[in-house]
C-alpha cells in the first residue's frame, strides 16, 4: 500500500493535509494546535511504516506503545473519533492519494480501527502497554 500510495512523498502530503484539516476543525483544533515541531513528519513516517514503508518511525521515535502513550489520558470525548476519521478521509482527497476504491476502503478501515484503539486509551488514568510494535496494515486489513 505504501508504494501504491506514492511512498514517503504521498504520506507527507497526507499528514500535511490531515494536520491542516484538524487545525480547521473546532473540536480537533486544540490538540493539533499544540503539536510539537516535526509532528507532521513524524505522523507521515508512522503512517508510511504502517502501510508497508520503511521502519523510519520506529527506528527514530519508538514503538506503537509510544504513540498510544502520547494520546492516553487526554479525556477526549466521543465526538473526537468520528471527526478525526472524517478529516482523514478528506485528507486522502486533499493530498491526492489514489482514488482506487479498494485502496480508499483499506485506508478508511485502518483509520477507523486506529481511532477506536486510540480512543480506548483516552479516559484519564488510562495506561498503555509497555511495548507494542507499530502495526502493519494491508489491502485486507491488519497483518
């Protein structure tokens, strides 16, 4: 999927579009307006790795548990997840990723699954696993 999408350049465009859409959203704006420098590049590297690209994210930034830890205990409400998914779907268009229906379906399936997982750790006091590999996602779902 990484190659089909267009490689690193495509995932950087996706992360950039996603960041812009989240900044424009009244619910998602707050967490995205407080992103640290390099957030877009880290997000692009993470998604690239998830979809079969190089392990650039995990080599430099850590594993999936580190990602979950960044999002744990935020107290985000139920409105956050659907809005995040909607922004991701729009970002696919804005970044001009392939419009192939199977590709788009797999991408949407991933972001829905990933958002459910992240939101499961949103309650204050949530604890994440000590270690977890960055997930891999294919045309047919998680590998």
